[in-house]
């Protein structure tokens, strides 16, 4: 990384369907340091299933979050994700990177279920130093309209994205820094958000499969209200609290099953298509939904494997006052994605 890149802070901006999260990381020293975090709630239905329904409301919330973080720079790192992003590990003949770039559109036509005229493509060679006739490549395709919608809302907020990452890669950045031991074998990093749960499967530290399922804290909250007769505030306090309850256990049984099945299906798909991905050894959960009391235990019992809460602050240097007025234990599960974005050092 160029020296210029190390002399600056990076602002990670995570535009979620329930919260706008900002993390600022200083890259000027030997190790990255988290200097500021801000979280701003977003009005219900401003973003639905990843689609921005009201750009003005989202733009205002972004501006409020940046102001709360004391950010004056207009440059941010953000990401896209969801069903309109495809990540796939493929094998192609071993060629130089420039030749691979020329081959990639043809390769993508074989692997990506989108019209090639409507997508942005990128790739990374995973074993550039290896020998042999073939090489492993991580192929990424995102629908152009998804990226353009994100760019429009940022422009409305007066911002310039220096990097538009992919959610799965940003989560991986923060996960790798905090859990280096998890970069061996096959593990799942499961980000349980407001509307969607992202399942990211890593093989020796490489994110090789992503799946999104439409279960998040919103569904848990709605179930508590509809099936258990709780009010909105009571349902929210149970989900965000520390104590288990019979009401919550009943909802976890059904919604937790959906998440577990999603993880199992992703693992089964890999097992059928890759010799190396047959045995997942652990699951790590993060996101607001990972705070739901008893959910981690229920997933571990259902999946019959260790399920651990992934803390993006476990191995990251944090400056005094970075989490001012925030309760660390409450907000840490929410920060894996924005911290992963802020760990990028744009050149």
C-alpha cells in the first residue's frame, strides 16, 4: 500500500435497512485504530429488502450519522450485497492477470445468472504463485442498477465513494483481523441483520460462497407481536436484551430453524461441488440479530457444531472515546461490516 494511503483515516459507511453505521479507522500507525463510531436509526421501510425506497430519508440519516461521528471528509467506503451480487470460486486455465481479465466476461457467462450487459464484474486470482495448468479465481458480479442506486443516495448526501466493496468481503476483512485462527478450514460467518441474514462460507480464509435469507430481527420482532401478543417496545426489549424468555424461545425455535437450514444448505452445496468444503467446523455470528438471547445456543444445538459470537473489537485497537455514549457490548455485534469497510485503505 502506498505511503499516501497510510496517512489517512478511512470512513466505513454501512447503509443497513434499520440502521446507518459509521466507523472511522486511522491507518497512520503500525496497526489500524478505531477512532470513532456512530449509529443512526433509519425510519421503517426507507429501505426494503435492500432497495432504497426513500432516498431523501436515507440521505438525511447518512448525514446525521457522519455528523455524529465528527466526519468532515466526503470520501467514504461502502458496499453492496444481496441477491443481486454473485460471488463464485471458479477454475480457469493459468494465464497472466491481463489475459484473465479478457477471459473473465466469457467465464462469467457460464457462471452468473444475470444478463452480462447489466453487470459489473471483478475477480481475484487466489493462487497467483502456484504452479499447474489451472488457477483458482474468485469471480464477483453485481447488477449495475444496484451499484447505481447506492451511488445516487451517496451523491444526494454529498459523498464520494472511494471504494464500493461487497458486503461479504468487508465482513471478511474485520473477521480476519479479529479471528486469525478462523482462517483455516471451513467456517461460516453469519451476519444476522434487520431484514436479511447473510451467510458467508470461508475456506482457508477465502470467502467462497454467500447466501442471503430473508430472516432478520424484524421477523423475530413481528413474530413476538403477532404470535405472542407483545407490544412493539416489549418485543424490541426482549430481542435487544440479555435475558431469555419463554416468548423468545418459542420464536427462536421457528426462525432459528430457518437460519440453521440456510447454513446447512450452503454447506451441502459446497460439499457437493468442492472436495475441500465437506466439513464445516464452526459458525460465527454477528449483526444485531446475534444479540438475541438464546439464539446462538439454539443454532449450536441444531447444527451440532460450535457457534461463537464474532466480536469486531476483539483484536482491534480502539481509541479512548471512540464509542462515546455507546454501550460497547450492545453495539459491537453491529460493527463487523462498517469496521470491515473502514479497514480498507484506498490508494
